[in-house]
């Protein structure tokens, strides 16, 4: 990694937290904080803005790791890796509902830990890039058919100059090419009276 990854460790066992912190730092990561409860985890995310969270599922207090991850996901998309000694399928299915970036069963190998973190960070960066691309594409689609700015229009014939090639186009052609509007031709009463006075008078 070209930059140091800041990791929030959420673990209610002090000894496990100390070992995990030491292992993370030995791998070149920075532990920005360690907390023991889900409530503290939520506050720590707001305070430290970590790049990643390692989340134990069984925590002190009323909120477990899955609940805390759900709350965090409602406010931010920081990647979360669950770390637990529980291999129960029901717990696993509940955790998966929060869309975690990893799930590690304790005891774990340090290489497994590193791989999970690296994959989570790369996946998160790819997701962010995809969201930005989709946002830019949507903005481009919204603007591609929108008329804006000054339109050079002839005061006599009402043709509009096309900025792309300099040609002068009928106003209906220009608008049709630069917006989603379409035209149905008709004639207003004033023009009808001026151009076809006899026919217009008969209709009245």
C-alpha cells in the first residue's frame, strides 16, 4: 500500500485487542483507536474516520457487532471486516445482511488477516470509483439534452447558429437536436389572419 491504512479495532477482550493491534501494526497498518462496545464503535467512526473497521460480533453492552455495523453502514460506507469465534450459520447469515467486506473466524492466521484487509480496501476503492463514474455518467446524460447559455439567433429569420459547425439552422431543427423536445406544426391565429385572411374570416 502506498499510504498507511487507518483501522478501528472493535474488540471487547482486552488481550485479544492488544494482540490484534500488534499484528496490524506489524503489517504496516495504523490502529487509530480500539473500543469495546458497539456504541463506542459508532462514536469512534465519527471521531476518527477510519479507512476500515475490524468488528468483533460478541461485544460488551446491549449492542453486538452486527447491530453496530448496521448503524455505521447507515451513515457511511467504511468497509467492515467481522472477526469472531462463532461459526454458527445463523450468525453468519445475519452478518452477511450488513454487506461486510470480510468475515474472519478466530483463531486466524496473520496472512489471512492481511489478505482480508487488502482485499477489503481494494474492493472499497473500486466501489467508490464505480459510484463516481455512475454519478458522472448520469450528470452527462442529464446535461446532454439540456439547452443552456446564450443561443445566437438571427433577429430576422430566427435561425440559430450551431456552435459546432457554424451553420445556421431552423429553430425547430436546432432544438430537436439539442433537447428531448419534438414539434407538431400548426399556425397561430395572428399568422393565419395575416397569411390567409379570406379563409380565416370565413372560419370566424
